[in-house]
C-alpha cells in the first residue's frame, strides 16, 4: 500500500503550479499601485524553480539508481537532499528508511523551502503583505504535508493494514463529531471536571457583578504577607489556566508561599453583554481592587495581569494615576502582556479593515463565539495544534490522552463584539495605548508614562501570541522600577511552570540595559521555574506578616461567601 510513482511525481508537478500561483497573486497585489515591476521577481523565482527542479531530479535519479542496484535508501550515493525539518510527524523511521517515503518526504520539504523562498522573492510588497503571504503559504505547506493523508503516511498505512481499515472508520466518526461541535477535540473531555479534579484549590466566591466573580482562596499558612495578591486572567480564556491540576496550580503554590490570593473569574459574554467595552473591564479591575482593600482593610494590593488582562492592567494603572489613586496598587506583575503592538507577532496579520469586517459577520447577538477565536490561535501553530491531531485522531485513531492544559484550551469563552472590535482597531492596528492621551477610559485620557508602580514583567522565549521582544517594550513605556524575566517555552507553558517539575529555565539580568538584544546577550540562565524569583521579588516589597485569621479566611470577613470556588461563571457557556 505504498504510493505509486505517479502519485509521487504529482508532488513534483505541484512546485511549478504553486509558483505560478505565487506570481499571479503577486501581480494582483502589486499591479496598479505604483509598485515596481515584477521582472526581478520573475528572475528570482525562475532561479529558485531551476534549483528546486535540479534537486528534485536528483532525488528521482538516486531513488531509481538505488532500486536498480539494490542499494539501501539514503546510502552515500543517494544522500538526503532535503532541508532539516522540525515536523514531528516525520519521526517515524520509515520516512527515512523506506525509499518511496524517503523521496516523498524529501520532495515535500524541498517544495516547502522553494515555496517560502518564492514568497520572499516577490518585489513590491510592504511588510504586512509579505508576512501575510508567508503565513498563508506556511498554512498551505502545513496542510499539504504527506503526513496528513492516509495513503502517503507510513504509520497510517501500517495501522490501516493492522485494523483492516477500522482506524479510518473511527476517525471518520470522530471528525463528524468534531464538525458537529464546531471544534477540534484535542484531549479526553471525560477525564476532567471543573471543580472536581481541575480548578480545585479551596476557596469561596465573595463578590459578584454582571461581569465577574471574585474568588478568595483559603490560606494554608499560619501567617500571610500583609498585602494581598489579586489575579486578573484574560477573559479570552477561563481563569483556571492558573489553577489546573493541584501539582500545576500557580494559585495553590502562591497560597502555600503565604500569600492571600484573590482571583477574578470573568463571565463568558452573552447577549446581555453586547454593549460591554474596554472601559468596563478597567472599571471591573478597579472595583475588584477596592473590594479586596475594603475586605482586608489594607492600603494596597499586588496585582497580576495575564495577557489581555495585563494590557488592561497597564491602562488601569494609568487611569488610577489620573485620579490620584495609583498608590492602591503596590506592585504590578505582567504575564506575557503587551502595551506596544508594533511587533505583536502573527496575530497582527489578522487585523485590518477587511479582517475586522469578517469578524463582524461572525458576531451573533452582540458577542463572538469563542470557538472562532480558538481556531485563529490554533492556526498560529497549525502543525502542533491542528494537523498533529488530524493525524492522531482521524487517521491513526489513537486514544485521546488526558491532558489538563488541552482540556482548558478547548474550554472556550465568548467575547463582547464591541470590546473586541475596539481592541483590535485601537491597540493592534493603530497602537494607540502607547500614545499619551490618545485613549480615554470613562472619559479620562490615560498616559502609561505616568505609571510608577514597581513592575515584574514576564515573557516567554517561544511565545507566538505575545512575542518576548514585544513584551520587553512594556519596560520603556512605564516609569517605575521593573524586573524583566524571560521564561523558557511559550505563552502558556512559559507561565504555567511549577517549580516541582524542574522544567525549562529563565533568564534575568539585574543591571540596566537598553534593548532586548542586550538583555539576551548579558542575561544569566537559571534552570527551572521563575515562580520562586517572583515570590522573592514580592516578599522584598512586602515583608510584613499578619495572622491568617478573620477576613483572611473566605467568608469570615464583612463579605459572606456566595458559593464555593470555582463558582458559577467559569461553568457558563
């Protein structure tokens, strides 16, 4: 059941057709707008095509010679002409050891390299057009990998023989179920129940508004730091990314360090939130801070903002300053948060008038179904978050693995349409947050440069949503002292990295540096989690300890417990 020579030759023919498509698209994008002629582009693509064709012919010649002379595939006479690939779907030895699959793999990788080089050679494109073209081409390359098709993937062929084709029937049933759900299933959905084996740190909901619930967690130490911690998670996702299984929970770990921890649980948008805008989220942060201060009778809080909630926290601090109240926040911690969107990564490619109009068409009753946004984030890492599951779930019919992080990733939340539109236009597209006075909250112009609150800024070295270089810029837009920490991994695993796992690493540098590149060059690497570094930083700002009694226990102060954590809002769809 290996591919025929005709099937393999089809992949070689694709090169010319794809390059023709690139030229036609380039002509459409550059024609009629005063762009330079395509002569240089044509010459470059012709060179790339010639080189690719020569390499492709060499592959076939080597294969035929190996078969004719009985040599092992990839012998010194044949070699491997393809560039190295990080695609984990090619890990099976058959992709290198079997002559047909080896040529198929190498042809595909040569084609991929040729297509991307062809995109780079197009003249007359601005940076956004070029990056969109690369993104679209990379998406096409990922989708057309021979690993994605049943009869060009050696593992799938072998599994089909072993099961007499039952794997494909099971995969078809799964695909139909996912189409019905409108979402790709990535893990065993029956393995987790929110409040039972995930999001289980003991606590109570002690405050509720139409936009959020406020959870207070039960102390586990006899004394706690006087200044409490309040966490603002992104309302794009559920809050329990920071309270996964107990061994991974940032919340449980922070409580065990002697911190009084509060968590905001945002409500998933519905028709009643059609008019919700950014001002409402800023107001909610201020309300939560004041609620905690009043409950514990403290002057200030340590505030944490993750991703979009971190962006909002920066705006909240600027608003507080404008009202003479900045001192109610003793410190601000930013998890992978951006305020300057000039280098905001691939997500910025989705933000222009045409893309925003498309989002508007997807809106129902004033909110956007969270599954659309989840699909967009998955596209940013298509191989890891889409095609690997297509192969494992639909073609191989492997059993679903229980993975709490992937369960959370599939637990989508809806977004208010008015907020989403203004966020994309004002921040991603127009980058107005870093323009002093350009944006107003509740009628008050805000200026990030006036924020002097000490800041702990964490970024992920592999973050594809909030690139580390972009997060770094936060330091230059705030005026207070700051500590920048670069964590191993990306947007999620870089944050959720408990010390007990001894996984990844982080980089710090205590001396002043002017640029991100200088930081990288001089930073010291430390193995393991950055969480203890953050805890030490917090302790340095707040050495005073108080008994963990009375209002430090949920429901024992002036605010009665409304319900057990994790509360109702996190369960609402």
